[in-house]
C-alpha cells in the first residue's frame, strides 16, 4: 500500500494484513504517514536486506505487527532481528508496541527449489512466503509453478505470493484443498492500477469468492 485514501478503502475490506514497502528501488516504496485503521489488521513492513536498526526503527514508528524479509537475509540475521523485536518492541513495560512481531521470510521460486534451504530458518521465522523469482524483488506479476510446492515438507505455514489475480482463482481453490499448510494469500500487482494503488472493488470480489 502507498496512498492514504486507498489504504483506508482497502482496510474496509477487513483484510488480515496490509503491507508497506521500505525499499528505495521499489516503485511502491512507502513514505509518509499511515492513516488510522482497525487494530485487527496487522500492518506489515516489507524490507530488502535492510539494517536491523532500520527495521526496528520502522516497527516502532508505524507499530508494525509483522515484518516481511524480501532479500537474502541469513538465518543469523533473522535470529538477531527476532531477538531485537522481542527486547526492543514487544515488551509492554518499555511502552513500545507491546505486542509480538511476526517474521515472514521470502524465497523466490521459478521452476524448482531446494527446500533444504529452509531448515536453518524453521526455528526462527513464523511464516515462509513463496514468491515468483524474477527481475524485481516482488510484484513481477506472474505466478511460479505451484507444483513445486508438492515437495514442501516443513510444518511452517506458507504465504503464497506471486502474480495472484482473478485468473488464478481456480488454481487457488485447488491448492487450498491440498494438505499444504497455506496460511495466507499475498495479493499485489494483479490488483493495481499503478504501483501501490489497489483496485479495491476487484480485491473485494476476489476475496469474497475465495472465502466461499
């Protein structure tokens, strides 16, 4: 999300998460203030190989309840970030945030993927987000081969991303019927009129159909 009025419109759909990108190379890079939205929506900061101090600063500034790591962040980086999120952000007595902050670790997939890479992250992150591997760090607008996920054996819940739009609805319905631990769908570029500006009515229609 990028524009205040559009943020409020999307928030009215009672989404679970709203994402805000802090990566200057992205056309969706967020600057400014986030309008007040329901506390039931988890505001999420999206970062790409950012310094831990920078992530902590943004979590405190915006009250993020989740952070999405979209770069080459190592297990050691994630462990350090998790520790800082607990001690710097989640302790109520410090008056900062006062709630736990989830960590999403993103991995790009195209035609294949070595799932053994995930082993070192399992005890640290809350969710694995699988996106389409492409030129950009995200928002490439096309899906990867979901058949690859049949080799997924971890118990960590999955956030499915990468070019999901109305044309993928049947594929979404099918994968939700599998035993894969699909936790959430990441909806982005296929519902935009320009980077960061979402087509709220199309989002609403898609979400209603998935919920049915």
